């Protein structure tokens, strides 16, 4: 499912088939976020996670419907390499520490969904939960620092204002969070094409960029996007090339 600003969700296709195609097309990582699970009070679809994991040979991050460390464990057992926590981390931040202790920082991702608000005549990035439906009062930069202190090894930062618009990532918000933490920040929300990815990686401070609509609906291909980035001096892994950053034995 894919929407705009976290609403008006539309069926984007069978997730298992899409995952298989993205793997074949050379995607670096797959992020599967069931954004309506927490709002609907249900668990994530473990059967879908298992079937996707069986088809994918790239890193696989899963989030949505997590409430306890047992839910995290179930996702890892179903095939998730990393687990992304959002609502549960706000409700009980200890789950970030528990996940990092049990599965390591590299497997512990916190998804932060901020929305621009006005506070004392200044722009503020307020964290939202439950698929973007509940404002928390938390400020995104401060919250990112806290979850990293608690053990998060990666932040997926999704701009609610930009989500699904294809108008570009929120560079200001991404840069602010990326400058505040010492773990990778994955920019999400608003990608309209390869140039937006270049912008957020070179000007927004992101370590990686997540894109959905441009690939789901065939506006661009993964290889086209990688070739564009490569041609503009952005380091990317091109299919068939040896990645000298990989440790010995991993190439």
C-alpha cells in the first residue's frame, strides 16, 4: 500500500512479487513498513514477511505493529534482518534498549515520522505515531538523539509533509537529524526521481535514501537511478562491479 501524506492508501501490488523484482533489479535494501498496523491495533503480517524473506537476498528491514520485544523476536525469526520501531518506541522507549541488547545495534532501527508545525513563531518537526495519526509532542532531533543513546543503530526518517508527493525530500529536516546523531540516517518521503536522491545524499546529509512511488509505479528503474547517481559522483553499488568497501570474504 502507498499513499500521500500517510493517507489515501492505494494497493501498489503484491509485496512478495514486488520484493522479488526489486531484488532482481539490484536494490540495495528492502524496507517493508506496515504503517496501518499500530493504528488498527493488529500485528504485522508475519506470513508476508516470511514469504518476502524467502524471495529476497538483500538486507530486509521490517516495521509496523510492534508492541513488545516478543514481536521483535517474531519478526527476526520470520526473516527480518533489521526491525524498525516507531510507535512502540514512543510508548515505551525501553523496547529500543531491549532490541539492541538481544539483536545488536545493527538490527535496531527506529522509524521517526515528523510533521512540520509552528511553535513560538519557529518551525518545529513534531514526531507522530500510529501511522502518522497521533502527535506526540516530541521534537524529531531530540527524539533521534534519545533513541540512538538507547541503542538504535539506524534512523529511518520519513517526512509526513513530503510523503507520496514526489516533490522532493525534506532537506532541512533530514540535515538537522543527520547532524545530531552518529548513526546512519535513511531519508524517506517525497522522492520524485533520481535527482531528489542525489540532493538528499549530497545536501541533506542522509546516508541512504528510501524511495517507493517512483519504483512502484514505473516512473524510474533502480538501475537507471543508480547510473544517474554514479554519473553525478554519488557512490553507489552498480550490478557486476566489485565493492571495495566490503570486507574480505564478503565480495
